[in-house]
C-alpha cells in the first residue's frame, strides 16, 4: 500500500551534520504521522522524532536541541536534520509512517533503513 524510500545516511565525524530524507509513495492517507526511528547493534528500535501532517513534532530527549524534523506534505516527504552528531548517534535510521485512525488501517509502514555512522 505504502512504500518509503530513505536517503542521506553516511559516515560523518563527531560534531558534524547530516540530513536524512524519506519520500512516501502509494496509497497515502492524508492525515498521518511520519517519523524516524533508530536501532544500534544489539539494541531495540527507538523513536528519534516524529511529525504529524498538522505540523506537531515530538523528539527523543537525547536529540532535543540537535535534531530537527520537518515535512513537505505536497511531496509526501519527511526530513531529519542532524547537527552536533555524537558517536552514540550511530545506528540504522528507519523512516516510519502511521496513517490516522480514520483511514481504517492499523498498520505502520517502514523504510528499509539508512546507516548513519559517526566517528570520534
């Protein structure tokens, strides 16, 4: 139904910046939440940041003040600007889309993931 295509991962030095992008395609319900999760080796997948179609945002405490999430509803695309990167930010970052309740779908959609490696 929905496909998510991530890009922007790579290798960066501590203190540097990186910008992730995720473009959604398919049968997208207009009211939804898009976000980024990350998973390091041997760890669970945790929320990094999320933004609703109305523009409300939510951030993990560990990234507040450093990361900024935004979206372009016309392009069905979400972005994550990551500044002041730390070694502990190293993880696979996954794009996520959750349709609103009125869509009748209880599913969440996931991208394949993009690797972010921060060297120190």
